[in-house]
C-alpha cells in the first residue's frame, strides 16, 4: 500500500513539476517573444526614422539647390538691369562730356582767334611781356631750386650725423658684448685651470 501511495505521490509530483516547468518555460518564451517584438519595433522605427531623415535631408538639399538657382537667376536679372542702367548712364555721361569738350574747343578757338588778332595789333608788347614772364619763371625756378638744394644738403648733413651716431652706438654695443663674452671665456678658462691645479695638488 505504501509503495502504491509512493508511486501515486511520485507521479503527482512529476506532473506538478512538469506543469510548473511548462508554465515557467511558457512565461520565459512569452517574455522573450515580447522582447523580440520590442527589438523589432525599435529596429523598424530606427530604420523608418533613418529613411525619413535621409528623405528629409534630400528634400532640404533639393530645396536649397532650387532656392540657390532662383536666387542666382534673380541676382543675374538684377545684374543685367544694373549693367544696362550703368551703360545708359555711361553713354549719357560720355555724350555730355563730348558736347562739353566741343564747347570748350569752340571757346578755345574763339580765344585763339581773339588772341591772334590782339597779337597782330600789339605784337611787340606781347613779346616783351612773354619774355619778362619767362625770365621771371626761370628766376623763380632758380631761386626755388637753390632753396631746395640748401634744404637737401642741410637734411643730408643731419641724416649723416644721425647715422654716424647710430652706427657708433651699435659698434659700442657690439664691442661691449664682445668684451663681456671674452671676460666670461677668461673666467671659465681660469676656473678650469685652477680646478685642474687643485686636482693635481690633491
């Protein structure tokens, strides 16, 4: 009887264990299935977002290219309009300048004619006046050249004095550096000599 009860209890225990293990396995499989579904959703959302960002960047690039093209066309139209306006202004100004030059030439011709007529009447006086004006100009140019030469010689002497003083200063500084270097070398040599003398004495 006890053996029969033991067998019954053993079979019951095995059934309970198999049921518990099956339930535990089903729970574990369900959890793994949920995890796999979550991972798949995340991967799909990542891929969709990546695709969306790629499309978004592509559309932004296309929009930028289109806007740049439109802006280039607009700027070219503005440049052409501005160039046309500048050409019109230049043509107007050149015409105005040419007309002004013609008027000036006409006035100059009138002045030349009047001067020639006056020259015929007062030739001697005009020649003397012109000669005196030329002499005055030459004399003033001579005086001005002489003054400029004196100023140049004075400034040149000043520059020579400054250059001499600066070169003397640089030479003294260089000589001072040479003396300082020689003093250091002599001190080092004497120290080295005294050191070897001290070593020989020991």
